[in-house]
C-alpha cells in the first residue's frame, strides 16, 4: 500500500498544528509530497569521530565522543555565557552556549558519554565548540543513521522556533516509516533500464539518507533527470497541441514581392545562417499550422532583413504584416530601415506610436481596415482596440522579453484566424534556458555576422589610464569617427547617477573644448523632444561625442560611431555590456569598446570584464551570465518563477537537461498520446502533476 502523498503535513506524527503552520509559511510545505521534495542542500560526513588531540584549527564540522565534567557561568559584556568542560582520554575542550542555558544545565548530565557535533574555534590556547548538537552515545548508535547527514534548507524563523535540521531530519524519518519507504514509480521501465536508473523509492531514500557517495550521486541523477523530463514533456506536448489544434493561415506561394526584392534589391549577400532561418520560417508558413517561432541573433547579425523577407511572404499571399517594438526609439529605427526598401517595391508602410498625431492615426486606422496599408510598424500602440486589420497574416515582436503574455495574445485577436508569430531577440538566451523557458516555441538562431564586419576590439582600462584613453579618442575623432561615452544608470540612486554623468560631462568638456569638439548629452531626466534633438545631432555627425546613460542601449544605429567607452563598467551586468558594445561596429571601420573601472573589483566583476575582453560571442557571454546570476535574474521579473526547480540546477546540470529533452522528444515521437502499455506510468504521473500544480509549479 502506497500512502497518499497529498495528505496534509499536519497529519504526520511529530508535526502538529504549530509546526505545520511554520512549514507552510517558511518552506511552502503543505503535503507529504512537498516534504519528500525538500531536498538537502549539502551533506556532512558523520562516520568520522575525532579525538580532542586530533582537532585542527580549521572551519570544518567535527564530532567528538566524551563527557562533560563541569559547568561554569562566565560574565561577559552583555549577560553571561555557559561553558562546559568536555573531555575524552586525549584532552580537554570547551562547549559554549550564549542562550538557553537553564534548559542545558537541566538537560545534560555530568560524567555521561555524549557525541557532540559542530564547528570548533581556537580560543585562549584550547578548542571550543559553540552551541554543539548533542546526543547520548546510546541514542546516537540506535538512530537510523546514514553515513552522510543531510543539511536541509532552513530559515531564521524555523531555527528560532526550534525546528532545527535535526527536527526536519526526524520528521523525514517519520515520513519514510509511514510510507514504508515505498513510492510510486514515475518513469517507464524502458527509460529506467536504458539509463540504468535507480527506482523512485531507492532514489528518494538515498537522497535523504545516503548510504554512500556513489548511491547519493546516482539518486541525485535519477531525480534531476525526472524533474527535467516532465518539464520537457509538458513543453513539447504544449507545442504539439499548438500545432495540431491552432490552424494557421496557409501561405502557399513565394511571389513577386519576395522574388523582386531577392533578385534586384537585396543590399548584401545573405549569410548561410540567414538563409537557413528563412527556410525554417518558409516551411512554417506553408504548413497549415500557426507559426510560433523565436528568432535569436546577436546585435548586428541581420535579423531585421529576415523579418522583412518574412513579411514579403505574407504580402505575396494577400495578407498584412506588423512589427511591434518595445520603445519608440527602436520602432522608429525599424521603420526608417524598412521604409526605403518598401518604397522600391511600392509597398505601403506606416508607423504608429504613442506620439502619432490624431490625424495620422485616423488615416492609418482607415487604411488598415480597407487593406491599403500593408505593413504597420509601432510600439504598444498597435495593441489598442481601435487598431483593426483587414487580414493580419504575420505579427513580428522584437525584444519579446519586454512584452507580457497578455500583450502577445492581444495581437492574436487582431485576426479571425490567429496570425503567424515571429518573436525576435538580440539578447542571446543560453541553450539550456531556451530549452526550458521557450521549449514550446520553435527556435531559430542566426549565429554568424554579415561578411565584411570586423570584430570589435575590447579592452579593459583602469581610471589611471584615462589620459591615454582621451588621447586615443582624439586620434579617432581626427580620422572622422564618433564616440559614445556611457555612464551607469541605477534606478535607486538617480541623484548619484545624474551627478556621475554631469561630473563626467564637465571633465570631458574640459578635455574636448568647443568649438573644436561638439558634445551631445542624453539622459533620462530630459524631455523626449530634447533627447531626440541631441540624438539627431549625433546621427547627422554634427557632434563627435555622445555622453549618455544606458538609454542608448537599444536602438541607436550610427555606422560612423567606432568607439564605445563604458564608465564604471563593473557596475553593469554582462548582457548590458554586450548590448552596449553592439552599438559600435556597424560600419566597415575597425571599432573599439573600452571598459573603464576603478581598481577595486569583486570576483564577479572581474569575471564579467575578462569575458567581455575574451569573446564577442553572445551565446558564450549568456552562458557565463547564467552561471553568475542564475536563471531568475536573466529572465527578468515576468518570468523568474518559471524555473522553480526542486533539485536540478539549470546551469550545473545542463547535460542531464539535454538528455531529458532527448528522451521526452523520442517518447512523444514513438507514442504521441502516451497510450502504449509501457508508458502508462508516465501518463498517470503527467495527469497527477496537472492536478497538483503546487508540486510542479514551474511551467509558465
């Protein structure tokens, strides 16, 4: 008989109402299932016993067998501490308590053999152990003891209320006794035998009470694999359902718009990566299912031309297309880039943003509804109810992580049959994250830069090298180039940021005086019109230096700008540094990125700077970023809850993740409905998980 794991935790012997309330509040443990899934953070080897004479001055946890021979209270600045003299046959040490002294004196007996466990300090010529764990030797020998003792996640509140690691280990033991350590198998025999996995019951027992290092490692592998396997199964099923249920608009032909552009107006030879991605998109558009594709490509890899050619396929089949970007600057840039191409092909294209005038809006709304307007570019303004298309066939969303799910679905409703969706991002997403967070989208990657682009040279310089850097800037300006100098923008300290920027601006003005040099300045406190005026001066080449906060991170395209200087580079995240660097290197000239910092750098800052200097591969940078920051931060707030993993770690366990995705795909290919007898256990587990969202609540 297998106990129902959905039993509330209150019913477990040794828990009771108060403890249950605390476990719910502090660790989200509501049921037996939640408790089983509370996996240890680390393990301590309790097989070793030390003699007092063998103790070393290290910070390790040790256990010693001996007797308390005396108690003494010692006065200190605040209150007293209780000190016990503890000895074995080789020497003497002290046990120290700063609180709970009355209970300890009543509870622990003199001249009785105890096992004490804890960290030791070296003080006044002898070892002491503050607040040790203590157990009578005979009790210690009786307990269900594994070689390695699990250390569970905890909180200050739990510790203060007496729910120590020992208490959690005890209630875990109780749970294993009540269930007889038997748990329903959740993977098929095929998968278990192919990967030589432990059974579910063995894995759970050995992860909580490991008999050996080897069994612990095999148990962790089994449970991590299972966790990833069910996430992947869910994402892939979602994708398959999407493709079978949501019929797409069928684009049957590639017609004259596409062919004329390709043969007569293509501004440069497409890279192999661009050709491959276009092929993938074309296959989706002609497949009868709605396209739901993520297009990843580094800054400057040529995503926009791929997006435009995809729009031409929509136009060739009599449909309209739209491109939505998160900011006005970015949508204007997209529009300016596309309008010349459209004019050559006699395509009607317009832009709609928050600052479009009422008269323009009316004209756009009318032309959209009667079908005269073929391509519309814009910001969130495209989502307004007034914006109605005659027949929207393709919606392209740029920098999708800045839009929520609700906003995407609004675009869907602009047509009776949902339009095809292409989501673009220049923020490279590490493969492991992409597989987990966007596993229900098909993914295309442009992983090569257009021919003739020179890699940007990146260097790290300290403040003391500033004069050399200024000389370098003067040389570049003398060659007719333009320079960006960017200061950090950290919302919490806006006043400080503003001061930094203004101090920087003043010192640059002194070193680059007018009229010989012209400087633009752009920051968040300026009115939109002033910002735009300064940007335009720089774009037209009227100013040589642009001093700015990170507002220029996205959407400024000045091919003549060849140097990016990032001040206080240690205060930026990796992806931000990479995005900023992508603002230069857009012309044929050699470009440079100079990372300026002070001398005091944390290890993480050093790693970030070294990574930037070493590589310009966005995906490699994203992998390092993931290791430094963890998945929650990278996905931003909307999606940080996506990967609330119980035991697996998306960074350290990426090989297990890839294996799990491989097996999930293979399973669904061979048995799409999971109806074969041998997959019954997988189907049942999958259905159970759907019922109890609190167990596997990490699918967005």
